[in-house]
C-alpha cells in the first residue's frame, strides 16, 4: 500500500505527496535548513530527514528532535538507513550511530570513523558502508565478502547496492563502479 512519497530538495525542505495533495515542509515547520541528504521511513512509520544542518523525525504531523542524539542533532547527516531488523543507522562526521528497534535513543557504534556515504544490507543481513577512504567496509554481521579488499587503499565509495544475486555494487567518486562477489569457492572478488 502506497501511503505517501517524500521528496527532499537540494535547496532545503521536503515535500510529501499523499492522496494527490502536496504538502511542503521547511524551516518554519521544523525541518533543519540545508540540502536534504537522506529520507527514511522507519518500521513505526515515522519519517526521518537528514540535512546538512541536522536530523529530524516526523511523527503525528510534527517535526521532532531525535532522542539520544542531542550532542550531534545539528551536525550534518551523511546517510540514514533502516536495516531489515528495524534498526536505524546514522552516519555523520562524528561516526556511526544506531537506534535499535524498540528504543528511542541513538547510541554510538564507531567514533571518528571514515566518512560513510551510504549503507546497504546483503541477503545474510550483513550491513555494508560506502566508505569515503576505503571504498566499502563491513559494519555489522558476517559475510563471505567480508574479507574482500581493494588493491588501492584510497577509494572514495559514494553509493551501495546489493542486487538479487547478492553482489555488492560500489559506486565511487572518480574510480568507477566496483562489483564485489564471491566466486564458486566462496572467495571474495573485487571487479572493476
């Protein structure tokens, strides 16, 4: 069932298309200023919006500050992602944070980690990050691809996708598209 479509603007603010009507939300309504970096709908149907100036949650028609992220709630949000278990992941310049399902607060997972541009989850539930210094890395879980590494130590990972064949695709800034997969023996291969 399609409930609504949310669109973030590079000039700031978000719009919601619902039942043929458009509602716009900006600074006056409680959305932090700056370009929208991420929009995620969580398992409880709350909308999370990350911007260059912070994070907000839309619940029952109101934009709220997140709980347990007070010290970083106005920091730029690089990426948001909800895994299949319902945990909400956030990456910013201070590190990686997770809001475990059933809780209100975000907790730190990594501090001072390389910047993360995107997340993806593979078929086994392993969580991957597009790492802006190493290309990609395993954040949580176990994967046959976890031992994969790049010949170059400086690869700027931008976006991730796990396809139906459980291949990890890494879009980079300036180094092309990478395919990470396991061969017939289960050995991880990185293909340019």
